C-alpha cells in the first residue's frame, strides 16, 4: 500500500489543513491518489470535536473552532507534532477500533525508542504517562471516518506551552493532567517525526492491510 508522506516545515493554518484532507479524501475515494500521512505544526488554536460540551471552556474569551472530528476540546500550538492522515480502510478490515489501536501502538512504540513508557486507556482515548502516580496525557487522538476513509489524526506534545491548556478542560477530562516530552525527559526529539512515520507505516501494513 503506497502512502504519500507530506512534511510541512512552516505552521499550517488549521482550516487549510482540514480543507486539504477533505479534498484528499474525495480523491482517494475516486482512486485518483494514494493514502496520505502528513506531519506539521499549527499556530496557537483551540478546536472542539463532535462530543465536546460548552462547559469545558474555562476561559470564555478564547476562540474555539468547531470540527467534525471525534473527541472533545483540545489545544494545538508550536512545539506540538501533528500527524494527520487520510487512510482508506476499505483496502483491509473495516475495523475502526483496530485502526485506533494502530495509532496508539505507533505512538507508544515511538516514545519507547526515547526510553519513555506510555500507555493507552480504553476509557480515555489518547496516550498517557504515569508521572509519580499522576496520570498525564502526552498525545491526543481525534479521528473521523467517511466512506470508510479515516482522516484527521493525532498530536504529540514535545515542548509546547502547557499553560495554554488552563483555558479548557482538555478532552473533557478533569482528573488527569497534561504533559510534554521535554518535561518527561529533556533530550533531543528532532528525529521523532521520522521514526513515528516509519513505525506508523509498518503498523498499518502489518495490522490492517
């Protein structure tokens, strides 16, 4: 299964990214182009998924963009790795839960290369880190499926400004925290996106198709 890899060096406007993915989805459905994995960064922005609640916005002065992805409210900004994708699930098993597990496994395996142990939680989607018995989210996942084509994606906090999360109840979860990789372990993460892409591609091939 050929997958196009797209890497954006400069921040991409959120609305432009969504528009690009939705156009790509139509072309994939028509079998005009290949599946896509796209790594990028956004400027400061808050987005809400289809299951968010208004009371999850603490600072009412912030601007929140409503989206059609799954999940609740989250924050994107500099220092956070965004991995979007447009993947045709019709090529293999039409199993959304299994696809989510591929994402979880890919993030966990990538972070393990940096000696960081993380885990998935069936009750709370995302990837979590146990910080001295305080559970903190280090990666968020939000997916939408249309015509059995999965798109949107996930984000990994590397060295982003965690204070930005104070304006919201991230993902609607009150009893857990937020962290980033630099806080967990101060090391070089420059090659993380390349390692992540290769592991994600391998897991897609091995577990779904």
